[in-house]
C-alpha cells in the first residue's frame, strides 16, 4: 500500500486537535547535539537525587534505542492554565498554601497518554499495524528538545518550552513512531535579552541560561526530594508547598496564554486557596482521599506535612501554629527536623511581637540586653 505521508501528517495534526491538543508537531530522532550538554548537567550533579535521570545513560537523547525502529516523534502540547488561577493573591497571603497550578486538577499523565494512544489507533486505521509508543513524562527521553525540534516552541532561559502564542502553561507528550513523516520547522528563540525568569527565581536555581540546578529549585525540593530541605532554602520557599511557578509568572510570553479547555485541569476546591493550617490538619486518610487522581498524591503524606511545616514556619506568628506543630512531633524523624525549625521561627516571631508592644525606651533596652551590650550603650 502506497502512503501519502504529507497528507497523513496533516491528518494527524487534525486528529490531534480533535483530541484536545493545541499543537501537534513532528521531528526526527537526532538529538546528538544535546548529548554533551546532558552529560555536563549530570556530571555537575544538577539532577540532585533524581537518580533516574542518569540511570539510562544517553538513551534519553536516543529515542530509537527506547523503541527500536523509531524514525519520527510526534510531539503534542496541551494547555493547563486553569481559570481564576490567582497566583499573586495566594503567594502574597502567608496563611494560604500555594500549589503549582499544573497540579491543582487531575494528574495529566494518564489523560494525555490515553489521548496519544487514541491518536496512534487513528493512524493505525489508515496505515495498518505500525510501531508506536506514547510517553508522557514517563520514560528516559528528552521531551523538551523533541518539542523544540517539532516546532512547538523554543527553550526559554528557565529551560521550559516557550511558545509565542501560548507561553509555557502547557504539558508535553510524545508518540514515537516508525513512519517517515515529513518534519516540522523549529521556532526561533525569542527571549532576547530578557532575564526575568533568572532574576526572579527565589533560590537562584537558574544558574545560567537554560540550565537549572535542581538542588536549588523549589519544585525539586518540594516534589522530587524527600529528605531534609537545606535550611538556606526554607525561608525562601515561603508558602509554596508543592512546586513553584515564579519563573513562569514573570515571563512576558505568558501574557498570551489561553485558559485550558480541559475541565479536568480546573482547580479542586479541596486544594485551591486553602489555609496552610487546614491542610496541615489532614491525616493520611484525608490526604489520600483529597489527592486521589492528583499528581500530588505521589509525594506521600509525610512529605506533604514536611512542606506545610516550612510554610507554617514562614507564616506570621499564631498560637494555633505552635499547637499544630507540636501535635505532629514524633511522626517521622525527617519531619521532626523541620518542625523544630518551624517552631523556632514561630517563637522568634512571638518574641518580636512581644517587644514591639513595649514602650520605645523599653524596646531599646531589651535589644541592648539581647546583644550583650552595657545598658548605657
């Protein structure tokens, strides 16, 4: 059977749009130019404790090794920006828990994978049986370089894919295939001299253009890392309890982002704009119930409490916070380390409030004594 691959490529893009993908692009599998950069990133330890990033060597840059016979990759984009995201309102309110907006709805992995499987089935109806396999952030593959080659956007200085028409509020997925479809043209990089994402990162994780040291990244620390968060980052984490969107919030191209049409990505009431203390009160059963079908569930209840503990330590002093923290002591050794830190932060804030209500002369005397100076200093 003779196949018109140009016509098939156009039909695939139409099917993709019908399946809810806002952009579908096609590229070859040559990522050899990214291998040296990937190795440098791994050698520098920027992947932190994400051992799976190094486990498969250079397979990440060689899709044909992941699925033998692969000659093309179909990359897709699906928008996830929910309505009424209220980023700033939540970040500016230390009593509220900030959750990265991609994770306030349903876990995207299964949804996009099922759509990609359907896309593969549509192709199969035309060409017959062929080699293909869908991936959604679930295999050793460099999905961002593939998306860039497929024309979905360019790599921003924060290392995320940026689109002129959609910013960066979208998920990526790939369908590896063995059909020699025509490839798309990459989009030119349009970041110019803008460094807003780099300068706005709370922890300075974007160490150079396009390079992120995960060990300093709040998303890594609150999601991928399950150990003791270094003290130098705790205050900077603020009230971010799952992920961080700061580098995207300041990006000029995100002014053009469309609200998602997928209701599954809309904010859950149980997670959206919730008080930190209220979330901290969840026992494990409540956590599992309220995060069912959510990407958040995979971090587990203890890590959830660890992240909330840091947010409570950063919040203004409240007697209720001290009571809540003490109630959670002895659940877990790693959690205890963060609780002791948070209690210390709260005690310091309570002491500062106590001093501030004193008369001016008395406040001056107290601070002199605290510094160990003579009273006539």
